[in-house]
C-alpha cells in the first residue's frame, strides 16, 4: 500500500472574512449571520430594535472584505481591507481601521490578544488599502473596525475579524501536516514563547529512528513507503524541551520536513 502524504491547512498563508454592516437612524447594526438570516426569513432589510418592534432600515448598509497575509519577501504581516459595495443609499463617509491583534497563546479568545498596531483610512466603493507590520512569532488576527457617517454623525459601527494564523518571525505560516495512515498531526505549539533548553533530549538516529519505525508499523500497519525518504519529526522540537515520547513524534516526507516544517522552526524565535 502506497499512501500519499495528506497536506492539511498548513498551505494557507492568508485568511479573509466577508463582513456586512447594516444601520438605521437609531444606529442599530446587524452581524453578517443576522443579515443572512433576515434575508432568508423576511426577504428584506430589517433590524430588530427590541422584542416588540421591528422596523425597516432607514438608510442602508455596506459590505467589506478584510484579509491577513504573511509576506515572505518583506517578513511583514499585511492586513488588506476592501470596501466592496453598499446597500440602499450611498453613505456620506466610511472609515476603516485595520488592527493587528497578536497573542502568545494558542486561543481564539480575543481577550488574550493585544493590539500591536493600527492604520485608518476613509474609502469609497471599490477602494482598498493595506497596512503592514513586521512579523513576530505569534498568533495573529486581522481585525477591522468600520464606522459609517451621515452628515458627519456616526450611524453605524461594526468589526470584522479573520481567523487566527500562527506566523513566525519571517512571516511564514505554521505548516500543519497530517499523516494519512495514522492520523497523527504536527499540531501547532500551544505557546509562542518557548525558550531553548540547555540540554536537549538526545536522539540517536541509528537506534531511536529504527525503534520508532518498528513501533509505527506495529501500531498503524506497514505504509509501504520508502522510509529512507522520511524524517521522524519531533512535534515539539528537542531544542525547546520536546522529548522522544511517541506522542511527540510523527513521520514526515523529508522534502516537507526540511522545506516547510524545519524552515518554520528556524525562525520560531529568531530574527
């Protein structure tokens, strides 16, 4: 049996979100989910102001796209925002603010994210702008805040966030590899502030490698591939305190291991 290695979401180098802001004379807003739900259920633009009263929008709404990307050439994180369209009457003015949010902890809870930089611009329909920040090894979210103004008065406010992406100091995203036979995964590190340990756990390639291959075949079956073209990867590298326990090991094609995984760790906490 010859299994081809399965690549997972590690190929993703960017993430984007599509956002909708609907507003009326009271300043009430709808999220994108609520916007779609209202369209499906009622077929018109409406917003619930309280439990008893539902009234149509007095003004309109806007749609924008927010994306985050790691630029490997400049080693920068980039947030790009595009004002896509508007619904109903054209707003007098729309302000967009890109915010770089970063965390040292693997979590989607925004309470753990600190703002590392921001950039604001007023855009018209079909315009976009990109903000840049030097990358650090952290979990990143591209956050965007939008304000709509009518006659100089703010009438709507909404935020839109991308999913989190783990970039290293070189703006390279973490590569998540899934072994198709065993289901083993080189999961993202839980923290981005691991330090080098003075005495890493030793690994004897002539002995430990062979022992792991035997364990793998006995546990998951014989994959039928050429083991000479595979490396045994430590999910938490030994230089950061990882050990030789089976739960910390995964076989990875050598080309993927060297070009994507090892390359990522080479800039984990180094410039």
